[in-house]
C-alpha cells in the first residue's frame, strides 16, 4: 500500500522538485505555479514539514532536487517518503486524499456545455481551453 501511494504521489513530487528545487519546503503557495507542481509542494510539505528559508532541507530532498536523473538520489527520496508514510498511517491517509484531489484536478474532470450558432466553429484544445472562430463557411 505504501509503495503504491509513493508511486501515485511521485509525478507531483517530481514536478514540485523541478519547479522549486530544494526550496520546496520553504515555499508558500505560488499562484503562478502549475497545479501539478503546487500539489507536489503541498505533499512534500505535509510529509516533511515546512522549513524556514535559512534551514537546509532533508538530505534526500536536497540530493534528488539537485539531479532528478540520479537514480540513487531518487530512490533514496522515494524510500524516505515511504518510511514516513509507513510510520504514520494518519499521514498516509492525508497524503492519499491529497493525491486523489490532485488527480481529479490534473485530469480535468468536469463537464463542459457548449453551443454553436450560425457560422461559428468550436473545438476543444484540451484541458479546458477552447478556440472559437466566427467565419463564413464556404458555399457548397
């Protein structure tokens, strides 16, 4: 169960490390941050706690943030997250809820109702972005 939860949280964690680096535990909500990175920041802060800017992050975060392609560093961080979740079932439940909420938002669940009139055309560009053009159709 814990390894599966770490797997589910991992895309959010790596997005946060990519966006914030080792400062992920010192950052407050960033309105400009992509949703995935912000969820990852929240998950890491819940697991490891927040830190003042002048305090070093845990070594596992520092190493993984320095180079996400370093498999040893990545596995060390994944292992540490797993240990902390295993040791605290309540924390694991909270992180599971966060991952579920993040997944719902990231997958763009929802409903869109659109109507087109006259010569207008609509097409979904993905993730809630629509392009609407109003042009005359060629005569047939």
